[in-house]
C-alpha cells in the first residue's frame, strides 16, 4: 500500500481531515486483508499532489491500529536541512519500538524544485548528503556510543537513544529514478525503491538489471545487514469489471503521471537557473530528459488508452490485475507498491480495491 495523500481542489475546511481519516481506514482494512506493508511519501509544499509532509505522526497512529502490516518510509528525505540524521535515527527507533519491529526504512534525496528550492538545497549536493546521512544513521543505531565528523554533519561522542528493536537495524531502502541510480543503490547493499508510473512493467527490467549489477559489484554495504529486495510503485485499481475499473480510474490515472512529470522537469529548470550546465547535472540528468519531453509537448500524449493497452498501471478486474502484476514479477521485482489514490479516487472505490486485492490477487503471490 503506497500513499501520497493528494487533496484536489476546491478545498473545503474538512478536506485534509477526511483524506487522513480515509487513509487510516484503508490501511486498517489492508492489514486485515493481508497486505505486506504501508508506505507514504514525505513531500513538502506540493499542493493537491501530496499533503503528506509529516508522515511519522501518521505512522505512529497506524502502528497503534494495526497488527501485522509493516510500516515503510517511502521515503525519508535525508539531505540537509530536511532532516538531521541523528533526529532521523531517534525517530525511526521510536517507531520501531511502538510497532514491535515493523519498520521498513526507505530513504531518498528529493526530486522537485518546489521542495529543494524551498529548503535552500542545491540539487548537486543531495547524493553526498544522502550517503553521509544514511551511514550516520546506521552508526547511531548499531553503536552504543557514536561520534562522526562529516562534510555536512558532525557530533562528538554521544549515546543516541533509543535503539530500534530490529537487529541489527530495520531494512534499509533507497529510492532512485535513473538507471545509474539503480546501480548505486545496488552497490550499497540496500533495497531498491524504483518507479514505473505511466510505463509498462517491462520498462523496469533495465533498472532491475542495473540494480542487480550494482549488487554484484558491491562495495562495503552501508548497513550491517544486506537488503536485496527490489520494489517499484505503480497505480493500482481493481474493480468488479474491466469497464468499471477503467471508468473510475481514468481521470486520476492520467492526471498523476503528467503532473509528476512536470514536477521532475522542474528540477532541470532549477539547475539551469543556478547556471549549471546540462553535462554537469550528474545524478539529476534524467530531469533534463523529462524537461525536454515537456517542452516538446510529449507529456500530453499520455492517455488512458496507452495506460490500459500497455499495462502501465495495474487496473481491471481481479484476473487482469493478477496478469499485469505477474509481468512485474517476471522482471525480478520482489515487492509492488500499490498507489490506490493518485489524485481523486473515491474512498469507497479504494476500499473495494483493497478488498478485491486481498481476496483474489494477493493469494496468487503468496
């Protein structure tokens, strides 16, 4: 289960209240239906697209209401000043204790101008920040006392408390969009959080291959335990019939990848404004490619016909959803993050999806 928590306009006084209440009700049902995990983004300032800026409060609430479903950071933003690594180590440990060891710790750098510029972050600094922060967090978890002197953070010897109850620590994950980024995640010995929104499952194959190559060429792992699972997320809607599924999902499933593409392209605009040459975009090179697609008007070509015909979303009746999910499995994907509400899916339809998935789809992958 994967959530952005979008809130479309026009906003009412209870729009955010209802969105969060609906999310909680959906996850409680997902726990009963046997879903593996519940993940949310950490986003800031992204009106309509995502109002999930402080997910940890939600995680604690979910932990109290569920028994088995794992709780995933999808992802915690690690660059400075989004989150200090020591505060992250403390917060994740508390959640791991309260959830009785159900935390999956996903990490990322951020990929929108609105957020990076809003926090005064140079995009080209984010990979080094992410790497330093992640290693620091693991050090805080796995040493009785810990000290560090890095490029971005430092701390004299301190005992960082509490410690997570999962030993040696919760599973580590890293999010990436570019093929070279998949290789880097693999090299670090952590789980992969990839993206296939608006693309058929087979588009994941090259990225999974790069991730597995990184694992084979691995350097010293970031964590004290390796996580070799590959995950991706896509839009998901299951209904009684294919016709009903398509009718309910069309507006949201077309809107989300287009809007998300515009957000990614905005990072290229930011780098150009910072007078960074395109050849120096480094790990954000993919944003320049996305900006070119935007400028050439190609994003407008994404239609429901394409999404439906290519399998660029898991959508349809249970049998069709099983068929498309098996295409993800064939690429070597271990875990599929299901984005049930990309924009304005009715709550009752999301609940139906969760129930149908739990009854008919999940048992096919046990």
